[in-house]
C-alpha cells in the first residue's frame, strides 16, 4: 500500500477475483468501495451480482447495460478491419476492456472517487489494458492492482479467503478456470488448460455444441451489410447487439467458433486459452466475402498489411492511443462501398460462403469469363508479363556471366 485511498471504484464481475478484491480493499485501505459491473451480454444474473457486491461490503453498485454500445462502437469497428491476433484470436476480451475502463472512469468522476481498481493479475494482459485506458482518460487517477500487492498468490488461496469471509463465488476446485464472457465471446484459462497437451474438457464449453453433436442438416443464412456492418439477417433488420446475439445462437447450435490456442501475452509469456466466438466467426467470414467483390485490390492489400498492427494495438491495450485512431479512420474509409448480401452455409463447425452480391461490386463476368469476350485482349498479357519479368531476366543474365 503506497497511497491513502478514500474512495475506489472497482470493476466488479462477481467472479472469484473481484469478489475477494472487494473485501480486501475494504480491509486493507479502510476505504469506501463502489462496485461497477458492466452488462456486456455475459450470461450472469446482474441482480445476483449486485446482491453479492452489497453483501460483500460495497457502499454502492452500478450495473450498466453496455451491450449496444459494445457491439456498435467496439466490436463492429474491429470486424470492419477483419482484425485477428496471431491468426486465431478474435479479440473478445481485449476489445471489451476499453469500454469497461471508460465507463468506470465516468463513474469515478461522478462519485468523486480518487482511485480505481481491477481484478487483473500481475502476469496477464488485462492489467495493461485497463491501466493504459485509465491513464489515457485521467492521467492523475490512482490505481489499485491487488494482484500486484497482496500475498494471495493463487486461485486456491483466493478460494480459501472467500470461504473464510463467507463470500459466494462461482469458482470451485473442480472447475478452477478463469473465464471472461461478453456478447462476442467467452474465454477459459487455468486449471487443466495450463498444460497445452491436455485437451479441453467437453463440459467446459457453454456457447457452442461440439461439431459432432451439431445437427446433421446444414442451414443457409443471408446477411446484409451496409458500409461494413451487418444490418439484416434473413430479412430481419436487427440492432448491433441483437444481430450478434442472433448469430451467436445460430453458430452455437452448429458448433461454430471454438478455438484452442497458445498466444503471446504482451507481458512476455505464452499462455494457453480456449475461446468460443460463435457469432463473430460467422461475421468475419461474411465480411471478408463482402469485401472480396466490393473492395479495390490495392486498398485491400494495404489494409490487410496493417491488420497485424491493428490487432496488436487492441490486444496490448492501446485503444485510446493516437495511432489507433489513425488506423481506425483509415479502416472506416475503406468500408464506404462494403454493402450488399452474403449467403452462408452452417454445418458441423463450419461456415461456408455460398454467394455474394452488391450494387458496388467490382466483379465483372464480362472480363473474368473463360468464354468468348469482346472486352479483353489476351495478347496484351504478353507485354505485361515481359515487362514484369525484365528485372528477373537481367538478374539471371548477370548471374550466368559470373
């Protein structure tokens, strides 16, 4: 403990870590603790979360419904960029953190709190994501990171602390996983997953059925995009949150969206994570299909070259950084003509594109056809090839002389 704290706003999920932290803050700092829980579409009972926070000692509890804000202003921008971290991770936890931090800072200002706190460990990425956002929004805020201060060094010791203080938590010794859920995904870490050779238990998953247990008949769906965002599903116009929820239901039923990866954390270590991102998996595939007929080749290649950097910035917590704003502005500019329809087939863990159409389509059957045409002179390709081969020919000619 390095500073006197009068009032702290805690990002409180009601899970093991933040439940223990709430009580620990009161005991350690003798301060007032206000709990803030963000409803991001996770399946928790917010009423139960609030009751537990008050029972554990919070002076006040804020429950904020952020689902529409989350999908419209955080998830959709990321998917307009086709962002993916290290080829597999769709950034479900990473992109939720800046919104939670932003709302937490608004509550801290409203309540005149002098500090904020979170439940991220000293080994993970979330501590960086939360604190970079806090300091970008208020350079003077005090931050309490209990995992970097206390002597409760394991989830086992946290469970013992909770039992001692009569704190109700969802974690058990049989299922000691660290989980994070929202409308985009749910993540699982810890327990048997810490051995990258051990398969994830079948009863781990909550959003998707296994592909083997998915229906034996495929279904077809149609998505309509406007400027890179999905706005209509099978003829029904849906809000951003409703759209993602509907895609989650469809994909989950058909076993789509599971990944099991070992990723590189920002703090330097590798970690194994299991993720379910059902609706997001469909959305990314459909969006790429929409772009394939509506986006200029060179614009696409330039944007694609920046995806690793874009994803890395989000993963590492730099959502509010100036370079992130520049990249997002560029991405959004590429999306002006990404509008039209995409047909997809969902079947046993797979999402397959069946068709795409758009009034902005750059695809021309007249030029691409293998049949007779009057718009393309095939003889022109000879000069094109010889000019592009010139430097290769010169290089080989010089090598042959040496």
